[in-house]
């Protein structure tokens, strides 16, 4: 399969079934809700051959940087340079960030990314009690949520908090905020978690997770990792947090304990 025989074009919402099929074929979950959200708020690109979709990537652009995600290539087209072509297409002269598995790390390093941190993916049914230190936010809190997010992450993304308030939930305490969103009937994603300390982050995770069935939260602080593992959650592996075009990520990252989606930075 040559590069000339594979068409690169923008992904549209009517490509959702093909994206989900491709994800499932590579042992990713289908998560059409997540694909729809990312394609609505980001820029998706796909590679197509005579048999259909063979590769994808999505870039979500903020004023401060671009977050690259969903880099996926079909088994029949693996090791032919398609992932490089997809990622190279969405790179520009500004700052870019992404999460990389061990398999993708060499490619991203060749493209100029370097690791600035990691996240440890955890899923399971949370077995601890609620901390009872938070309350549910409303749309009246939107400006405060966006302002705190900008201060901690350095990213301007009001659409994220608007969506969480509409389709998910946001919990607020005196020491932080935590969003959550049911991406599937059987899975609640927890994040972003912004908190003054690891202890505050654990309390917000507990309030978000309790009595909500299977949950996923991606964390990096050793104390938070130990906490979620002690309360019923299992690690599914680490991903390196990488950046290109800057030495590090913006904001006060010591207070950013979990993203909602790795795709959103």
C-alpha cells in the first residue's frame, strides 16, 4: 500500500461508525460518544484506501497549544508510515502536546516531542466511602470553573466545562473541582481533577466515584495512585505526557491531578 493510494481527508460525524470499528479492531473500546465529542470540538483527519478507513488522528486546538489524540492505524496498514503522515499533517509551528504509549514513543520523539510527565490509567469500581467535601456545580459556576482551569492548566477551553455541566457533572469543594462524564453506560470518566493537594484530589475523586459503578481516572501523583489502588481500582498502564515546541506545559501543573480525556490535554 503506497502513500499515493491512500487518501487523506477530514473526518466527519458520518465517519463515526468507521472510527469505532477501527478502534475496536485494535482492541480499543468503541466509545462513539467520545469520538463524537472530539470531532465536534476538534479537527479529525482520516486515511482511506479502497477498503475504507485505515488511520485516524484528531487535533483539539486551544489558543495556547494543540492537543493531538486518537492516532490509530489499522493492522493491515501498520508499519507503513501512516501514523507519521497523520501526526505530521496536524503539526504546526506552535506548541503541541499528546500522550504516548511505549509503542508510539519513538515516533513522537523523532517528530520533536519530549516527555514532561506521565499518567497512570486506572479503572474499576471504587470501593471507598464518599469524602462529603464537595457539592454539585451549576451553570452559574461556569465562569469560575473556566478561570480556575486556565490558571492551573494554562488552557482556555470553556467548551469542556459547558459540556460537563450539560452532559456530566462537576463537583466543587473549597480546595478544588472535579468533572465526570459517563462516556458509556458502564463507564464513568472522572476528570479534570484540579486540587490544591493530593489529599484534596483523593477526596474529590471519592465524591465523584462513589456509587457510580465502573469508573476510570488517569492520575500521576504517587499518593493519588496509591489511594485509588487501595480502593478497588487497577492500573491499565502508563502513558507518557509529551510536548513539542516548548520546554514544558503551561499553567500550575502541580494542581492538575487528572485530565477528563488524554485527548484534551
